């Protein structure tokens, strides 16, 4: 397991950070395609919201993820766990929920934005079946 001090985020605050976010997002989408499409249907660069690529039973597609939705990865634990914005058609970016995907089929969705989710997880006002045990205090930030 990875200590909480190793959670990394990639906010697009500068062109340099945005350049780092794009390759990470492509890698994260490749990881999710395996869950959505199954072992025989995970290659290529298909849009995650294209349900024609999904396994028919949706076994590892979260029930809240609908055709046309998408994910943008903004962080990871370094242990195969990913953090995303859940992009929904006609929903403003400030209202995109945050999604956590553990290595394997475990997904959690938080109905708050980026900073509110991080603050909630760190303060304990948002509980995660997986992350909360790693996010006890005290916390510090070093730029």
C-alpha cells in the first residue's frame, strides 16, 4: 500500500503541468479501457463513453457512468490507483464529480469538485472505503 504522502496531483495550472497531465490521462484511459472493454477489447484509442466498446454486462463499468460520459485523470497514488474528474455532457466543469478508481474494479464517486474532495478526504468529512485509512493527519504541503 502507498502512504498518503505519495498521492500526486497534476492540476493544469501552467503549460508545463498541462503537458504532464495529457500523457498521464492517456495512460489512465488505457487502464480503464481494460475494465470497460474487457480483456479482448481494450486496445486502441476509443472514447470511454462509447458504449459499443463496453462488455455487454457492464461488469466493471460503474453504474453511474453513462454512454457519452468521459473521465479526465488528475492524480494517482503511484500504486495503480487513479483520481479523475467525471465529465458528463452539459454539466459545467465546476460541477464535475471526482472519481477514485482503485487498481481492480473498485470505484468511488464524490459529489464535489477537485479541491472540496481533497479537503474532505483529508479532514474526514468525506469517507472513502479505500483512501480514508491512508489519509489520517497531520498533513502538510510542500510546493
